[in-house]
């Protein structure tokens, strides 16, 4: 926008100088009609190019929003799915016979698109963008804590402790680690849900279409309640009830 204001200002300045020159006694007044025609043509060309770029920017803005919302929806859905089972169970202190390898399957996926958009993310509403970045940060922190835990802790961290010979202090310590990880993911679900709501408010009807297509892709092979439009919201409420609301 700034460069076009500069181009238009320079163009008008040159045009006014030429008109002033041609209007003087020494100026070639007979070329004024030709100058007027050229000025009209140049004005049409400048405005046409400006309107074309404005339209292209609008289409790009809608495309970026659609792409970001689609990947955000998938990432938040995965967080909600994984928090519901097994992480909310770990928060409750339930002993699940999970190996380290199995636990690694229940962690958020990495972004394939959002992190590569760079400056194009500025096309998104500022409040929605801030919440989106907060969500991306929350799942990165959660993934880091999980990888650190899996690297340093033994296999019994997520196993069945009912028949374990581990002493009570060690069992309690491992329970705190599991609850910390569950809290991290529960907070990510809540932040992701609020980011989705802000994106929807900034997208008119595009979000409804993406939501519908996403639910349709889940319905044939997954549980019916997962394809329900309120699934993520319900899990977000569950996370808030169990682990509390995020600090910010």
C-alpha cells in the first residue's frame, strides 16, 4: 500500500507540473489535448495495476487463512484426541501399561506449513496470530518435555505400578512427572481451541467449509463422537476442569 501511495503522489506531481507549464504563455498550449489523453491513459494503467494487486492480496489473504486454519484444526484435534486418552488418565493417576514406544505415538504432530509461511502470517488478524503462535509454542514446549522425560526416565514411568517394586517416593515422583506432561498438553488444547475460535471470527464462511470437510474425513473410520463439531470444545472444557486454565 505504501509504495502505491508514493507512485500516485509522484505521478500527480509530474502531471500538475506539466499542466502548469502548458498553461503558460511560453508553453506549447497546443500539446495540452495530447497531454490530457496521455494522462488519462496513465491514470487508468496505474489504477488498474493497483486494483489488480489489491485483489491478488485479498485472494492471498484468504488462501493463507484457509491453509493456517486447516492445519491448526488438525493440530488442535490431535492434541484433544491425545489428551482425552491417555493423558487425562495419567493426570487422574490411572496406571496404564504403556511402553515408551507407545507413549511417543500420543504426542502432537509437528507443523508442516504454518512454520514455513513466515511473513505471510502477517495477513492474519493480530489477535488470532498471537494466539496461534502461543499454541505453537505450547506444543513445542510439551514435545520438548516429553522427549526429555522419555530420554531420562525408565520404562516404568508410564507402566502399571500396581505390581511394581518401586518405592513409594519414586512412584510419587513419576506420578508428578506424568501430571506435569498432562498439564502441558491440557493447556495446549485450551490455547488451541481459543486460537480456532479467533481464526473463525476472522474468516467468514471459510472455516465452516473446512470444519465440515474435516469431520467428513474422520467419520468413516473413527468414533462418531470424534467427528462431532463440539469434540474439541468438550475436550478443552475437560482439560480446564482437570488441569486448570493456562496462565496466559
